[in-house]
């Protein structure tokens, strides 16, 4: 896997959470990345209203691909820049452009019993 492939997976899995015919201003994937687990939230932003998908289940393979891409990005960033990330926010726009921001602090979910 390379970075472009990982971004493509993030975008495709994010888009799969929603009806492709519904308009949006942006779609957002918020992930926390632990040592062996991830968590995610997805949001659709349209006309000032933010919604999450209801009742839409992804195939197991899509979830596995998403985790693989997240772990790749985490490991690649650590290897190339010596920076440890604990999460990311991937934002997709209707014109297929995107933005990605990394989180460098552990969330409470990741801290667990610390």
C-alpha cells in the first residue's frame, strides 16, 4: 500500500456510508488509531445540518480495509517523519478533493486505564 491508495480507501469507505444521490457540502471521517484498534465517526454536512448515517452497515471487508489504511498512514508517518499520530480527520468534498488532518495526542478512549 502507498499513501495515495490509503487516501483512496478512506474516501471510498467514507462515501459508502451515505446515499450517493444525496447532496453534501462535505463528508467527514474522524478516526482514532490505537495499537491494534480503531474507532470512527462519520458525518455529512449539508446546508448547515450535520448528520450521521442511520442503519447503513458497511461490508466487513470495507471496515478491514479502512483499518489497514489507517494503520498504514500511522506507521508511514512515524517512519518518514518520526511523528506519532493517534487519529485523523479526513474531509471529502463534492468535487472529490479532500483534506486530511492528523491528531498527535491520545484521546481519552485511547488512554483507557492510564
